[in-house]
C-alpha cells in the first residue's frame, strides 16, 4: 500500500554543510515536488531551505516564514519558483494551502514546508520527508564545557523518507537521493 523508501540516515557537520545539502537536493528536484521538513526549533530546516533556494537560483533571501506563513521566491532563470511554507500555525489540508492564496501554481514550483508533517500530505502522494535531528543527543549538557561553542555548529542527523511513485518507481530518482549524502 503506502510504502516508503527510507534512506539510511547521515550526518551533516554544521550549517554550511546543511546549506550544501540543500543545494544538492535542489539538483534532484523538479517542478511540482514537495519536501516536508521536520525537526525541532533550531534543527536547521530554514538553513537547509536556504541552500535549496541557492541551488534552484531564486530571488530573495530565504528566511524563516514563521510570521508570513508562506513566501514565494520567483526563479531568477527559467527554473521553478520556491514556495517556502512554515506550517506551524497552518491548519491541515489542501484548503489551508489554497487559503494562502499564493500567486504561483504549486505544480510549477518546488514546495518546501517546515512543520508540514500531518498537514500537507494530501497535496500529492509524491513527497520527500527530511527529518533533521540534533546528533549530539545527551552529550551537550550544561556540564559539558564545549556545549556553548558546539551550539554554533554541531552535527545534525538527516533522515530522508521518500513517498510515492515519483521517488520509488524510478531507480534513478532513488539513486539521486542516495547521492545526497556527501
Ligand atoms: P529551524 O528552521 O529548524 O528552526 P534554523 O535553520 O532557523 O532552524 O536554525 C538552525 C540554527 O542552528 C542556525 O542558527 C544554525 O547556524 C545552527 N546550526 C548549527 N549546526 C547546524 C547544522 N549542522 N545544520 C544546520 N544548522 C545548524
Ligand atoms: Mg525554520
């Protein structure tokens, strides 16, 4: 039924590496693709989206859309626009997305949704879920003198799960996802 392709988790060392991952991901995506980003506040969802915007070549700085909920970055060239959504305060479902009244077609854009899990799946069966987790676990405690410094650049564990025929029926697409690890 709803099978998913779960890729082996890999780690990214710091914000630059997370941005670079976003750039590599951009090369794999095409118009109409949906990417959900999950992970706690400060995990690096917006940082990754920034790299994605660089890779796609879109206008405007990619910053957190927390207060505007969604931001459209038009393409600089002839690639797709980037639609960057923060779904934290968004209701679920297609209606909520349509209510945003974006002036672009989602099927012509690359759509990235932070906090989108459980909210925007009905947009399309084909989607990627990127989970970003702090990889330091319990080691960065107040007792750890390096904890403060490590806060600036510490490793993240990235787990990519791919859903739908777009990613699972085309071996090249799956291989491209595997190639995202450095
Ligand atoms: P989110 O959108 O998930 O809330 P942000 O991308 O806005 O997170 O913020 C992530 C913060 O963590 C940034 O300040 C970034 O510099 C820092 N950071 C440290 N290490 C990493 C890493 N490996 N990947 C991404 N961000 C990191
Ligand atoms: Mg964010």
